[in-house]
C-alpha cells in the first residue's frame, strides 16, 4: 500500500482523453449513444494494451503481463470483432413492389 498513488490513474485518464476525442464534449466525435461510447473505449484499451509498444516496457502491457507472447496488430482486433458478430441471417424471398397507381 506504500506505493499506492493516483498518478497512474490520472495518467491513464489523460491518455484516454488525448487518444479519444469522444471524451471532449464539444467535438464532432462526442458520443451521443452510450453503446457507441463503450465500443470506442473497448477498442482504445485493446489497442493500448495489445498493439502499442510502450516506451518504458519495450513491449505491450499484455506481453509484459504474460497474456500474449506476440505483438498484435489492428487486423487481429478486427478479426476478434468480426468473429464476435453473429452470422447474417438468410434473407427471405424478394417481394415485388406494387405500383402506386394500382391502389
């Protein structure tokens, strides 16, 4: 407990604000929907922990923590998102439109 400090949390907050303009209220990137905001935060943390090599660690935080043994790239994150999506449903038969004059 002697090493507990708020400086790590404050640094993380600053990094998030600088990397994601969604946390700045008066910008075009401001999230109006909570779901979109949650997805943006999740993508940020995936990138920050699995893709970005940190200067002091010389590796990613995920590699340092032993969660992975390789450097990820953006394509790996995209594949995770694609794999998590449900398969598209088969479309029903095409229904022809009736002309407006026949009503």
